[in-house]
C-alpha cells in the first residue's frame, strides 16, 4: 500500500474532481447542505468566541477570561457536534442515492438511538487530534508512527460513519465490516490518495494565504501603526533592539501595531475552519456512496448507479496514474 503524500497539484486536482461530482449529488437534494451549514456556523462561532476573549483581555474589557473558557468548551464539544452532523450528512446522502428526497428531520429521526456510537466516534476523534498534535512535537520514527496512526484513523473513521448512519452498526461491527470493504478499495484510491484521502489539502490551500497575508498584515501594522488604536500598540521597534536599521519608511522609531495581524489571524482561522468542514463533507459524501455501492448496491437508484462508477473509483485522467480496477 502506498503511503506517499500527493503533491500540491495532485491534491488540488483531487479536490476539484471530487467537488465537481459532489455538487452533482448535492443537486439531487439541497437538504444535504444543512449539516455543512451547521458545521460552518459552529466553526465560525467557536473561532469568534476565542478571538473575542483575546480581544477583551488585550483591551482590558471584562469577561475575556470567560470567553476563552467558553471557546475551550466549544473546542471540546466540536468533536461531538461535528460527528453528529457527519452522521446526518451520511444518512441524507444514502437516502438521496436510493432515489428519495429526505429532509434533515428525516435523517435525524433515522439516527435516533445512536448516541453511544456518536460519542465513541467523537472520543476517538479527540484521541486522533491529540496524536496529531504529538506528531508535530516528536521526531524520527515516533513522529512517523504517530502520523501513520492518524492517517489510518482518518480512513477508518470515514468508513465507520456510513456503517453507523446507514446500517446502525456498533463501532466493533463496523470495524469488522472494514475487512469486506478492503477488498473493494480501488487501486487509484490506494495508489494516489494513500491512506488519508485529500490529506493535507487544507494546508495546501491555506499555506500561501498564511504566508503572504501574514507578511502583508505585519507590513501594514508597521507602516500605519501610529494611526491605529493604542490598545494594540506593541511600541517602537527600538524597544526590541537599538540596532534596527532604517528600511524605507520603517526604522527604529516605527511603532508596530498588531491589530492588522489580529484581524488577519481571525479571518484566516475562520476561513481555515470553513474549508476544513467543506473538505470533511466531501469525504463523508464520497465514502458514504462508496460504502453504499458495496453494501447496498441493489438499493441505489438505477439512474445514479452508473454515474457513480468513475466518481467512486476516482477514475479521472486529470490526476489518475493508474487504471481503475475491472
């Protein structure tokens, strides 16, 4: 099995391919957008609460500590909220693929009684997030091992979501079913996507924005720092070092104001959260349809079954380096 990460161009091609085909599925039932919108709202609200807390503390406004605590609570609860939304999206996807036009309320009713599975998925996601955070701190073999565990969980998780949402399986039964699914994974999924489908695509999209946007925000804070609110002032550059040379309008007496950096960081985190949730939604839809084709092929709408073949096998000549299996 190939664990190589795709390059930037391949990642963007993969994302574009899946987006085009995902939109065709979404066009059959707009209710599938509801879980994505819910995740978007939650992600934006969580980031807003965190940054509001930082802002209140920096400006001496009361309540900043409580806002940070609220943001921490939202950060922990997001694993449960997002898993519930992903299960809802998975159920909507399956029912839509069978020819129905379910509403979000229909999907919620179909998921009744799955609280235990949802909580366990959330706890496993929390463990995976912790492993990912440790991966960046560990080097060598340990870092590679932790990274591999995180990627394996990403694949297992996205197969478990439809197993729970569609067939109401326990996590143990869902993992046992993975053995059957493994034999049907297309070569293109293994050879191009590796373990983590669309792995790193969010970082690929956001990396240039963080780099150039961050530099622009710093430059703006230096050039126009004198005219910005004093509460965000970091003082003159000479306070950092007396040896700072003059560079155009910037010199030792230049006052740096971190308000532009703060605003850019806020907008960047919001955008990052929105893109990450959109990528997750695409993966949920893809794996749900993949699961449905293998486990419930006879239930799929004949009008959609043929259209799914190239999409599910990731058979797109723009980035495919191997043929789909016969």
